[in-house]
């Protein structure tokens, strides 16, 4: 039997750090207001010439190096992003060129903040089906490009960044189970409704969100999908070593952990240092916790995300 395992992780945050105090000079807010409601202290913003594929390239290089392979061994590239470089070609194809790889399939997945979970599930199925031996899965975003910097309810919440993993075929289980869901009837509470028509932007090109509705929805489905994926493996929340939820808001993380009965000391939290990086947030947090030694071989990790669509999903992983 063929399984897939995470054999390398990497992440990247742009050099430009914007603190809450910095934002307070641009919009009516304060460090105390942001911290108390979100837990966010700062975010990283891409330089004008940095695109999602550029951030993805940095994270991918680190993940490939950590996996101990060379780029030409990659047999599949999936990039999860809601902020692609172009309408087309895909950000994955642009990343493929940056890595000097040719021939393997490369495509994007658009599931917003659940995108990395979606992409990893797809890559897992490619490997289990025997289509490739190594897959590169990246979440990369430049959400700063779609934020209304006059709207304090949204601009303080997001940042730019990328996270990546390399999955490898193995005879030992790694990704134990995964579950994906979507419900388009909730599209109105979180969206960027603008579009390009005739070469012009029509509609509203900025992210819009009903914060209260998103909070309630996120906490409910993160609890439900965690229990669902654990149930597929006859496990309980107490069997987990670590929970890594989508890094959107510390209150969502705390509420999710509380509902699952997981102590805060077993939840990986990085949202304070980079804000909500959408599809990049889960692999960013995973990479941080692996590199600082918290996550160790053999431990069981639950990765989960929820985002506009609405989309949500979870993956149970043994390292």
C-alpha cells in the first residue's frame, strides 16, 4: 500500500513588518484594540515587486531542502492561493519555472483560507494513486493587495506570506485521513466581489467581511470537521499531540480548542506574528513548530482551515 508523508516544510514572510502601532497612524485603531480582539501584534507585507509566486518560491526552496531532495524530483506542484500573480498562467506554473522544473503537472487551488488543506488532500490522492513520488504543496498569499486600508475591521487582520510542504510516497502512513467541505450559500459573509471585465475592474475589488457571522461559522465548523476526521481514525481529541488551526484570529483558535477539550498548550499559535495569511497560515504554523522542536517524529497533528466560499477541511497527520 502506498501512503504519503510530510518529509519537508518551509515558510517565508516578507521583510516589511507593519506593527499595530504603524497601522494606528493610517486608520482609526490602536494596538490595544487589535490585540484584545484578534491577538495580532504585527503582519508582514510584500514589497511592490513581490508576488505570490515569489513568496511561494522562497518557502518551496526551504521545504525541498528540508526534504533532502532536488527540485527535479518533484512530480506535482499545487499552489493554494486567492491572490495569484495573473489570471493565467497559474501561480503553480510560474513557481515551476522559478524552480527550474519542467514536465510535471502544476496547478492552483482556490479555496481561500482552506486552500492548503484542499491542496494537500489532492496531492495525497495523487501519491496514493501512484501518479508521483514527491509532491510540492504551497500556500501563498499577498492579501495586502486586496485590502481596503481605510477599513479598520479588515485591514488589521491580514498579512502576506507563504508556507510549503513536500509530500513523499511511503509504505508507512503519514496523512491518516482528510475531510473537505464547502457551502456556497454563505458566500456573502466573506468575499472579494470585484471582477475584471473588458480589461477593467468592475464591482468592489476589496475584501469584505461580516466579522461576527464569520466567527460563529468558523468555530462551529472547525469543531465539527475536527471530530469528523478524528472519527475516521477512531481517535478522540485527547489522542492529538498538536492542533494547528487556520491562523485567523486568536479568539477563534481559543474557542475551537475549548470546544474540542484541547489545552491551549497543545495548540500552535503564530497569528500574533504574521496575522491571517489565508492559505499560507497552516503550513506557516506547521513549519514554525517543526523548526522550533515542538513537533517531533511520530506525533499526531490535526491541521484544519476554514475560509470564504465557505470552504472548510481538516487533515490528520502523523509526523
